[in-house]
């Protein structure tokens, strides 16, 4: 999480407000605003919302601008991919975890034999992927297909879906989910 104090101070400065004026407008104590701007305290969502609203901004807009300032590399070595799954069953290695304002969840998925995402689930997004090794059984809604190397899928994640490796060999996929809600 980036330090946000300087961003709050800069927004207040652009609005030509003193910390006391911002405190009156937002209902947040002057001392709290001062601590936040010096990164001596982390705000709650409610506190930050009140401060931003008093300056005519939103959480989304604020973090979008703050995220643009975070230095990052567009390249990732295999060992830099962050594990967000379980390497002993279904490994989800995430690409670009430190990319600011990420709008896409890009994964390298590995399914050990017998691995199963469990009962079908849904969420608000779209998913696409391609099998790069082995085979995976994919169920979307009422349809189920065994996808082999080179086969692909694309569906609305609002449809209940499930992935299983019913084979004897490890299976691998490269997938994308947007927005990154999984």
C-alpha cells in the first residue's frame, strides 16, 4: 500500500485549503488530518472518504491517481509470480501483483492430478484461458467439456463454473479475469 499522506496534502493544497478548513468541512479532527498527511497514521475507509468528499474527490479517483505514481516494472521473472492459490493442489501464480490500477487478473494455473475447484461458483467478471499442458475438465452453466492442450474457453463468470483435473498428469493453463474479482 503506498503512503497516501503526500497525496492527501497535495489534493488539499490544490484546493487551497488549510488543514483547519478541511477539518471543518470533513468533520475530521485537525490533528488527525495532520497525522494522516505525515503518514503517522493510516485512515479508516470512512475517514478517508469524508476527507476526500470534502475536497470533491472519491476513493476510486484518489487511489487511481496515487497508483499512477507507484514505480513498477512491466516484466516479471517466473520466480516473481505471486502464489495466490495452493501449490499442493491448484496453483494460481499471479502476473503483475504490483501493477498500479490493475484491471486484469492474469494467471498461470497449475492443476495437480485430482485437483478440483470444488462446487461451481460465480462472480461478476469475464474469464478466458488456454490449456498449455495436459487436460482440464471445465464446467460452465450446464455444459462440461474436457479441454486439452491448445483448447481454450471464454465465458461470463456470472455463470456457475468449475475446473477439475480428472487426468493422471499435471495440467497447466494461462488465464485472464476482468475485472480482477476472483
